[in-house]
């Protein structure tokens, strides 16, 4: 009994610390801008931490452990998609997003490009998608608390979700950012400890090499090739590699003080995420080595029952709950701001953006997400549904605008409508193919947007980005680096280059 109490005390301290930090940070919030993006004085490390904490959720850990354990390299290929997405955002998109740094939300950016109708559609799409992701995190939190306490039922979900809703609603982006950093540190401590504990339980560590060399799931010849499994993995990797710029991700761009900070933050986040994926994969490989007969769906329960002890079971729950909370609070803050700034404000211009009303809307949205979490129990269905509500509708016109393509509101609305219709039709008639509806929806959006633009002879086209300075500077830096290395390795200059590396002082020899 004392052992259980110790784990419960640790978990309670974690929840209490999150609540206190969140509410204290929220005392500085004065208006909607403070509530949504703060004062733009966040450090690069802070923004990097909140990007990673938002991106790597509790459900990511669940599915990554289970599927790497079950499918090996095939699912590791899939997990690379998120890292590529972050890297593309930092290295390719960041230098082109100068005109969006002063926007509060992605919907506001779309309004500046294409008008209020597009703004409202973007906001509705983003809100519905974010609420779905919040509901997913609430379900994960509930499962982990059930694992810790052994109690099941809706009261567990309600109690744990209330903490997230409260500090996110009252604290705004400051509390979200502060708690994200705290939760990121907790997860960063938990993951290597878990790997070490599983490693220490192996009776013969040399069996790890045996598993990697003999298990067919970890052979490149089986994982990579012209077969259905590889093509499915490649398709999922491409899907996750697309920079969808979800509302919470776009919010991290708006929080930065300049484009260099955006570039650095997302690039560092990509590297950290890659390290975390490798750590999760290593844990899965160690588990497979220790016991290849575990039911993948019960992997987390198996870890709790066989590798944890007093105190560490609480840390296991805290580590997974921390990442779920960090994703949930970010999405809740992002969709609250969109409700107030991009739906209520355009429809009711006389509405006063009082903080009390903003916090009430946040509470309402949190409760709505909690309601969904209680009544939709299929996690995979909820993940796919949430993704199909935003990416096929918003991402295409937004990405085209970032790369310098402009069109009319009419063409964009045609593309958005086509994307939504394609998703509905695909889910209705082609779901059996195993291909997610998001990709067909994006293709339909792109084809109809571009087609209507040129067929209707709309103004615009490839007019270029509005703030080209950072892009020109980045290209110049790349040219200089390439010129430097090209000169260094031209055959006629090799002798000079090598001698230039040698010490010039004879005393050194």
C-alpha cells in the first residue's frame, strides 16, 4: 500500500506543479495578444522545447513503442516523417514566412491573403482538428492514470483533464510554454532511465545483436523493396513529412521574434525529435530482445508490471502524461484564440475581447474535447479524423502562399471545397484500400485551386513572397558555402588546400 502511495504522491506533485506554474505564469496576461503569442521575448531554447513537447505526444510514444516492437524498420521509416517535417519547416519554410510573424493565428494569416470567408473556414477547420487531438491526449492521460491507480471510468478522465483545462484557460500561452518546458524536461529524464532499466534486466545483452541480425523485421532487404508493406510505410512517411502547419505549429512561428529564431528553433527541434525516436526505438528493441512474445497492445502495461518499482512506476506515468498534457494545452490555447479572433470577431465586430470571455471559451472548448474523449474510444479513428479536418483543406493554399503563389478567394474556396469533398468520398468508397484520405484530399485541393485559378484567369500567380530579404540572404549563404567547398576540393587546388591545413610555425613540427 505504501508503494502505491509513493507513486500517487509523485504524480500528484507533478500535477500540482503544472497547475501552480501555469496559473502563476498567467498573471502577466493582459490582452488577447499576450494570451496567444506572448511578448515575443521567448528564448530559442524555450521555443524549441515547446515545439518538441507539442509535437511528441503521449499517443506518439504509445504507437511508436508498439509498432516498432511489432514491425521493426518499417515503422521506423514512418516515424522519420515528423522529423523531416520539422526540418523542412525550419530550413525551407521559415525564411519565406516573414509576412506572417505579426499574425496571431493561421486563420488571421489566411484572412490577410484571401479574406474573411477563408479566415472563418480555416478557423473552423483548425478548431475541429485541434479538439480531436485534445480528446486523444485526454484518453492517453486517462489510460495512464488507470494504470497507476487501477481505477477505470469517466471520473478518471474528467479529473485529469480538468488540470490541463484550468491552467491553459487561465494562463494563456505563457503558462502553456512554461509547463511545456517543464514537461519536456520530465520526458527527457524519463526516456533514458527507462532504456537503462530495461537494459539492466537483460540476462544476456549480446542477444540484442542477435535479434537485430536475425529478426526479419530488422532486415533492410525485408523492410525496403517493391512490396505493399514498404509502399504503405513510404506513403505514411511522406504524409507525416508534409509541413501541414497545424494551428499550434503556426503559433510557434508567430511567437518567435524573427525568422532566424524560427529557423533555429524548428531545426533544433528536428534533431531532438530524431534522438527521441532513436531512444524509443532502442527501448522497443530491448523489449523485443527480453521477451519477443509480448502482445504489442499491452506493451506499456508489460513495462509497468515487469520493469518498474516503487517511484519509477509514478515516473513512467508522469513521463507519458507530460507529453500528452503538453500537446493538449497547446492545441487548446490555439483553438481558443481562433474562436475569439477568427470567428467571433469577424461575425460580431463589436465584441470586446475581454480576458474573462476568452477564458470561458477555453473552458468550454476543453469540456467539449473531454466529451469527445469520453464517447469516441477508437484512438486511430480519432487521429485520422482530426488530420482529415485540417490538412486537406488549409495546408495547400497556405503552403502555396508561403512559396509565393497568390490567387483569388474564389479559387481558394473552390480548392478547399474540393479537398473536403475528396476526403468524404474517399472515406466512403475507398477506405478499404488502406490509403489515408488526407493525401487524396490534398491532391484534389491542389488540382482544383490551380485549375480554377488559370481557367478563370484570376489575378496573381507566382508573384513571389512579400518579405524576400531572409530568403535572398539564405540563398547567398548557401552559395558561399558551396563555393568554399567546391574551391577546396577542385583537383588543382587540393595541394594548396592541404598545405593550408598544416601549421605554419616550424617549432610545431
